[in-house]
C-alpha cells in the first residue's frame, strides 16, 4: 500500500507560518512606537492657583526614571508674547521628545504688579523643582500645576503638580 501526502496536511503548516510572521510584524510595530518623538501636552494652571503663569520653559533630561544632571539650557518661553495662563486656563502644545524620555519645566508668574517672577530664581524658594513632563504610556500628556504664596519663605511656590498619560478634561 502506497502512502500519499494529503494536501490537507499543508494547512496547519501554512497557518503556523502565517501566524508567526504576523506576530513578527506586531513586534516590529511595537519597536517603531518607541521611536515616536511627538508628545501632545495639555498644560493647565489649576483653579486653586493664586497666580497667572506668564512663562513656561523646558529642557530635556533624557531617559525616564534616570535623574542625571541637566546638560541642556532652558528653552524659550512656550507662551507667545502677551499670552498667559490664568488659574483654570490651559495651553496645548507639542514637544519633540522621544518615547521613554522626559523634560523638566520651570515657570514664571505675574506677581500681581505686571512683573514676571521666575519661581526657581527667588531667594529661599522651597517649592517643587525638577517638574516632569514624561513621554511614557501615551503620545498625549496632561500636566497641571498649582501655584501659591508661601508665607513662611516669602516666595511664590509650586505647591502641587501632576503629570498624567492622556489628555484630561
């Protein structure tokens, strides 16, 4: 008795080949996602803030979860001349930052007398520093800060902040 190769036996082999080649494409697609460099940011001055933001500057810091000494200079103000963020207002912008990396930002506010005060430059500043915007988990980010006067140090401080994946309401 002769044994014949049944054409139906090819189907499981063909199916396995197609399945494995499709998975390889998915793995390569994931690799491409880590090289995206555009991050959409919604930056909000919390309604609890008592100051209007007049300056937002950033500098790149490198890989997320690595806190190295900054080597880049602070960038230009992201807000256009005359633009500001009153408490409750937000500003949308896009950063050129690879996925898996972060930038820090620093702020300037109107002190109530049409003078911009850069928060970190105040003698005795004791608010939050190294404030992050991370390109992690999504290509969209919501960042929010609360700014208030500190009577103990006589400075204007960032008293709260958040950095969440996705664009929040």
